[in-house]
């Protein structure tokens, strides 16, 4: 199953992956444990997680302050390699 990003808003303290799994009823095989929890705006308490698409759709539909899912696209340099 493809993994997608979901943004969760309004958390003052960055949660652990374990706290996310418990709070949103996510199983270990449904979340990218290596990716973890990435803060994107600490002042606003916004962070992102990488989960299975069906989990992201459930969280996005059921939770206030969640947005997504968003594609996890590969970012590569543009243009010829520097020599």
C-alpha cells in the first residue's frame, strides 16, 4: 500500500510515534516508523506523519485539525549535476 503524508495541527509539544499510534489507533505496520514525526511549524504545533493511505483518509475524515492526505513525492535536484 502506498504511504502518504498527513498534517496534524495544534499540538504544542511534538508527540512521539508511539503517542500518535495510540491516539489515532494506528498499527506499527501502517506508519513509517523510520520517518517518525516531523515538525513543520513548531510555533503553531503542526507536524506531519507518513502513513498508509487508508489510515490517512480515516484520520483526515475523523479528526479536527488534520489535513491531507498529501503525496510523498521524491524531491530531486533540477538541471545538470554540478561539476
